[in-house]
C-alpha cells in the first residue's frame, strides 16, 4: 500500500511517502521553494517523494493530511461561544488575515489542490488525521517502543494544546487533553515576540534564558496554574496576550522590546522565568502521567520539544526509563505523522521500522554528475577528492570554516550533518566569527557539537546507551567540567551543549571526518550549525554554492568535490 502524507496551508509544509510499511522519503517544502516555514501546497516535495519511491500520484492509495477541518470548524464555533463574541471578534481583528480559517477552508478542498498541482490520476482516499494524533504517530511509531505513553504539547491542534495518549501494539488511544485556550506553546511564542524576536525564534528565548534569573516567578505563577490532576490552566485574563488581541501586558513586565533595542538583564530574566515555568509545567505533566501509568517509556512530540534544555531535564527526571522525540517534533513532522497513523493506526500495515534508532536522512541526495554540473555552472574552481572527510578534518584543525553537504537531506528543522556548517570548537574566537561573519546570529546563541557515538560519553554527561533524541540535536547535556574551557566553542553559558551524536552507518564521511579530527586535535567533536544564512537550510548543490559565494566560508565540500577559498577566482 502506498500512503502519501501531506501537511500544508499553515506552515512547515511537507510530504512523506510510506510504501508497504516503510518510510521511503520525507522532505519539507521549504528546502525546495526556499521560503522559510512555507505553508504552500508541497508540490515539489510530493514530486520528490513519489520519484524516490518510483511512483506517480496515480499509484497512491491514501493521502493522509495532518489536520481535521471538521473538528477545527466545530472548535472555532465553540470558542466563539466560550470566550464571548466581543473577545472573539477582537481576536479575529488582531489576527489579520485569520490564517486559521484559511487552513480550515483549504483543507476541505485538499483533493482539488492535489488535482490542480499533481494532475489527474489520484483515485485513492483522503484521510484527515487529527493534528495531535499525527504528532503522536510521528513519535510512537518511530520510537521502537511497543508499549508507551505519549505526550504532545504544541501551539494548538484542532481544539487542544496538549494531549496525552497511551499506545500498545501499534494502537494509539487518546486519554486526556487540554483545550487550546490554555496553550503553553502559544504563551512561549508570545513572550518570544515580547522579547523582540520573530515567530519560530523560540530558540533565541531558550538561549537567552541561560543568562537570566527566575525573578518573574510570581508573574508566571499568576499566568499558569498547575492543577492537581496533572494538567495546567492559563488565567483567562492573560488570554488576550497569546491571541494578540491587543491586550495590555502586566505592568510588572515593563514594555515589550523592539527588535533593534539592546538586550538587558530584564529581558534575560523574563526569558529565564518563562523557561523555568515551561520546564515546571512539562515536568508536572510527565510526573503525574508516570505515577498513573505502568508504562516505562514516554514518547514526546510537538513544537515545545524543540526546546533542548527542557528535553535534557525531562530525560534526567527519572519519571520514565526511556524517552523518544522524533527529529521532526515540530509541525515539520506533520506529513510523516499523518502517513504513519494511516499506515499503522488505521490500516494495519506491517511495520518495517528500518534502522534503529530511526534514521532522519530521508530527503534528496545528489549524484556526483549533478554536483559537478552545478560547480561548472558556478565558475568556481574545484577538485575531486577520494577522502573529503579527511581533507575537511585537516581544514577544521587549521581553524577553517566549512560548508558541508553529504548524502540525503535530513528531516526536521535542525541540520544533522547532511547540510551543515562545520567548525573547530577548540578555537577560542570561533563562535564570534561564526555568529558575526557567517550566520548573522545573536551573540548569546550557542552552537551545538557534533560528536561520534564512541566519544559522546567522554566529553559529555550523557547516558549510555545514548538516548535516541541525541541523534537529532534535541538534547542539551552538561559538558564535563574538565572539557568546558577547551570546548568553549560549543559550551553554553550554563555549561551545557546541544549535542548531536553521529552514527557511522548514517553519515560515513562525516564520521571519518570526526575520527581524523580526533587524531589531529584530540577531540572527535566539531561545531555543527545549519548550512544557511537567514533562509531555509540548503538542499541542492546550487543552494550550497550560493551560500558559499555570499558568506565567509573557507571551504565547501559537496559530496566528493572540494572548493577552497584561496582557489576562488
Ligand atoms: Fe503541532
């Protein structure tokens, strides 16, 4: 059976193809159309995943869509009644255009969109999968756990912001949920805006929080109420904040920060208090769930779990024995989640898990001849190398900064070594150079380390066997005290690092790079940051070349081809 998962019309459009129980391909549309967080119909992604599976749209049996417009419409009507029409209309007014309605409306006509973009031929079934069920499927089915609890926390689904499920033998059952009026994800987003950052920049708030103190604890205690049943509620007086209904902020907070204004201790303290509260709430839910459950494993999903600091603390909480977070825990996993649910939740397909842990490298690969064509067109001098990993390691040891493209594109919002910028973490000023000259990021944003499986426990306080989330750059772990000053390039101000562990089987060239780097510097660790500059992470050789030409990278490694700065024309 061929199942095509789609997510679109909101943000993070993507497509995923499952053929006879196996994920063949998954990719986000932004990698192709170069529009960050695009909500467009994912035509190019669908073309790619079908091509990867050797199929056409006519071969697809089911299209699984990660949104249920009927439930969303009913929820919208109920919200109108619950929060009273005047507040509701105020919300609509301050949400121009009301994207939510567009999503609902377009979703009803998904089949027409498929016909318009993919041509006639699709005669299969369209299945609407509830948004949180898709998140749940995206984590449970890839976790390798047979019996597990599942917690989904994000901005909002059709009517809920948080949902708890139980799963056993491929069946997922919803147990409880929290209405979307009480959304931890949206409060976090709204404070991110308050601090002068854009939507999707919650990572900046998280990074900033490490510089602050929990001095706004009383305020956040007023906003969030932790309930004895293991859930939480938001004081409705603060409702107007998260829906941008023009509400007044609490006078204790002071004025919102404009993006051009300097960051002060007050902003750091607000971020720290928010982060602390988010952690408290998630731990409260996980703790209560584990006490009421006989399951040992917990699967997590939803945008909140992009928060590595929170994830690190949750993993260490001891409430469950093991945790799993998929590489596309945000809505980037919507297509995969919907397809997984259709395959295993609805259709009893035979599960083919593939590699364990789950490999995120499911996007397009580019053969040598295509890379070479792009290089010739670029007019950049290049050479072919039999061991690009070794050569790149030597350049890193020489404090060069490298644009790196190898193998299939990684799924999810983080660069996992397939499309990365690599640098030497031992170099004292590397962070400033990367931030200022290449990435254009804030000074307080840390860079994550990429490390071999074998070396991870040497430098970092991480469990062995290594938690699966560490393969997807979703975990902040302490850097061992004795290495913190040497590994200054990847050690955050709080002594942690957002680690990514590399498996030889998945990334052989990157693995050999790290092994060579270990020989040269004594550390099998490199800085890994996404290969982009204020745009989606690169996908094709052309994207890589364009970024190389405009940023101060010293070397570009595309498969077996190498371009060096000093050889530029
Ligand atoms: Fe979501």
